[in-house]
C-alpha cells in the first residue's frame, strides 16, 4: 500500500472515530436530559376553590375531572348523594347557586351542621 492510500485510510478512520464520538456524546447527553435530570413537578391540585365552589367545578367541569379527584364518575356520585340523603346522613336544602347536576338543584348539607 502506498503512502497516499495509507493517508486516505487514516483520514477515514479519524472521521469515523470522530462521528462515533459525537454520536455517543449525543446519546449520553439526551439520556441524562430525559432520564436523569429532575423536572419540576406538575401540580395536581390546581383549584383555588373550596367547599361548594370546588364541588360545582367538579360537577360542571370536564367529565374526567370528577373521576380524577374523587375516583368515581358523575353517575356514581349522584347515586351516592341519593343514598346519603335516603339514609338521613345528609339533608337537601334548596339554595341559590347550589350544586347542580342534570337540571336538579340541590345543596347537600351534612345534617349535623344544620
């Protein structure tokens, strides 16, 4: 092999090593960025509302919101309220701005706080 062919081969090896080094460094960089860099926590409880306002937000907001916050859907929550009323655990008081669900206006109040 002559000297010029050897130099071309060495240059090709050098380019290949440089490309492999760059590739490995990028893989390491993105691995650290994705898996090892701590990220800011995503806030879960973002509502500033409490009490009746929070319940209205759950009942009238996105359908998945009540499931996310309470672990039950609208139908199960409505049935639970009816059972609590039926068993005398809570009583229904008619009030403006009360909890609304499917055109039924009712405000659920614990019976021991009336």
